[in-house]
C-alpha cells in the first residue's frame, strides 16, 4: 500500500540568500559572458551547481586558480578576508554573493575582536561558512561544536567572552552549547540578534510540526548541505525516521513499509523543481492526499551586490 498522504512543509527550499546567490551567477553570466568563475559551490546543492556549470560557470575551491583579470563570484557561505585580498591582487572582477546574514556575523566577529573580547564560534569545523567566519578575527576565535567542547576551551573563567554561531545550526543543539558556555563564563555576551538565520529557524520549526503528524520525513537536499542535514536531525530527535535525498530517484521504497503519512521538506539550497518531482513520484504510486503545513510566510529579499547591479544597468539598452 502506498502512503495515503503527503504533507508538505512551508516554508521549505530556497531562502533569500540562496535565491540571491544563484541569481548573481546567472546575471554575471548574462552581463560578462562565460566563463564566470565561482569560488566554492555557490550553494551546497548538486543540481544547482550542475545547472550553472552547463550555463558556463567554472567552480574552483581557491581564488588563486582563477586566471588574472577574470570574473569571479564568491559563494553564499562567505569567505575569509585573505581570499578577497588574493582576488584583488589578481585583478579579478569580484562579485560577492555572501549572504547578508552571514556578513552580519562577520561584522559582529570583527567588532568583538576590536573590543578585545575572546570569541567563541559555535559551528562545524571545516565547513565553508566557519572557515570564512574564523578568518574575520583568527587571533580571537575559538571554535566549539558540542557542549563537551566548551569544557576544553583554554580560557580563564573571568574571560570576556562573546559567542557567535554558524547561521544554519540546529536551534536545540545550539542552545545546549550556549547553556554550557554560560555556566563556564557567567559574563557571556550574546549576539544582538540570533545568528541562526530566519530561514534555518523557519525550516526547523516546520519539520517539528510535520514530525507530530508524519511516520516518515523526507528532506530534499545534498549531503554537503549543513542546513539540510539539520532538518533530518530535527526529525530524528523527535523519533520520526528521516532521510536526505538529492532527488526522487534516491527514495528507497523499503522506507515506506507501513508508512501512512510522509512529510516532505527541502533544505535552503534545494530547488523546488526537485520537490515537485518527489510529489509526482508519490502520486504515480497512488498517494492521493497532498496538503501543506504552513508555519510562517516568508517575505525576505536581498538586493544584488552594487557592482553587479551597476554592470547590469550599464549593459541594459533601456538605460542609455
Ligand atoms: O551552510 P549550508 O551547508 O547549509 O549551505 P547551503 O546548503 O548552501 O545552504 C545555504 C546556506 C548558506 C549559504 C549559509 O548560510
Ligand atoms: Fe542567508 Fe540564512 Fe539562507 Fe544562509 S540559510 S544563505 S544565512 S538566509
């Protein structure tokens, strides 16, 4: 028997920062022509990267691989200052697709460092966003991932500590780390506003609602996508089995045995067309009820970087 119903999380999929980053690469290709180099995967999604590659984007991990004078877009996750310096030295036309909400965390880090504070960054070691944020104030920065990591920090109890976080963490796990930090450093300074961004929070809240009504949750997203993996964890933490799939073809029918209601969501870097394919996959197997569980309406939008906006305006025939 196929599952009788499919519940779709809302919001799901592209956040404002991803929407902007993907559009930046597309518009840069239009304005400058191929190739446009992209430092790191623009967002952590296999399908997005493949589709931009077909349009002429060339993905590199290191800005030094980009030939002198070429156009390069820096990924949505943010990059360390050193990468900007290298790119400038090489005479690149640099378009920065760092999400403004990641840039906000970079500013916080630099301000805390200027004020002489020790910074604790909560995040995943080696992740692109963490590399970029650590680079803002490397001498003041201490990275922790779990509550136990807090106990190993080499800082005195009266240290003037401020914490910042990766934008895509699990809200529940982060608050456990913050609790431990506050026990160790009573004077701990919070970020002014949560660093875990609105999109991360909304997608996790939506999964929490789905978990109350579903026997299984599927998350569309790539294995490299941190926020997508967190959605799987949020579901499993509520004892609802969950799987991360890049596309419908990865669904294993064995997961559906005895399952009546399936929840479906997607990470912030997963295109909606892939979710639609999953919906079609279920319909083709006899699932008839498809409903949406709406948690909150999102209306966030970010402007294009000013240098790309100027270039687009000057190459628009209507502007002359
Ligand atoms: O940071 P994460 O691995 O979740 O990145 P994605 O999957 O590309 O999603 C966009 C999030 C982002 C650019 C950083 O906040
Ligand atoms: Fe920006 Fe949040 Fe999207 Fe990251 S997940 S790109 S911080 S809006």
